[in-house]
């Protein structure tokens, strides 16, 4: 596949590659120069994907049966009850 660089240093990613790599408007690309002048580009995960990957990462360090989110919700409920809020 061949593309042409525009006067503003822009390129069009061939539709077949964009589809295979799930590249869409807003996708960030990481560009680097490899050996022998080979241009390397790789799509970076979206912020949503990074958040999904990070979700629950620390759970392996928690003792079994500990749920800090449930503890926080319970604490907030107690605080609201103490302040007379429903």
C-alpha cells in the first residue's frame, strides 16, 4: 500500500489497515524511527481502554474479603445519616 504525504505532512491511512487496527478519528499514533531508517507507527490505546486495563489492577494486593469501595460507600452513608441527610 502506498500513500502520499501532503504539503502539511499529513497522510491518509489506507482504509483496510485502519479497519484492521481499529484506527478511527481521535486515535493517537506513536511514531518512531527504527533501524535503517524504517518508520514505525503504532496506535495507542484510547483513554477508555487504558481505564479498563487499569480497573482492578490493585486487587491482587488486597486481603481476601476486603472491599474498599463497599467500605467507602458504607462510610459515606454513615456520614450522611449523622448529618441528617436521607
